C-alpha cells in the first residue's frame, strides 16, 4: 500500500487498483481516522469492490497507519512528548490536494 496524495484532513492510499481516501482528524488531542467514502451504490461494480475492500480490518489498519505517517512526514500533524496530537501550521495553510512523488 502507498500514499499517493494528501490534503490537510485526508490521504489517498492505493493498493493495487484500489484507491481510497482516509480521513485523519485531531479531536481532544487524539488522532481519529475513518474511510472518507461510506455511501455505496450496489449497482456500481466499483462501489461494491471498494466497500468489500474497506470492510477488511487489515486494509483499514494499514491505510490509517499510512495516512497518519504521511501527514506526520509532511508536517501537517504532530505528536508532542506527552503523546498528544496537534495540527501543525501547515494544516492551516494546506490547500487542495498535493501529489506525493
């Protein structure tokens, strides 16, 4: 799995042909993650494939860990010595989606 784009609150991860956004929020000094897409249309084959992939806990764990690491690496969020999470200055200045090369 790899991160291919990021925003201040989300990271786009890819594994094979599957691409999914992971939301990363800081709430009460803790990091909270969830899938960005949660409404699926069962008549769309791509939605069914994505839903099934997102339902696998291993994919969620790998994707959320990667998303947190990515936002830390690019200075969007950080953790202090007391294990509390914060939004960095870059969080407030990041606009649009940034491609990771």
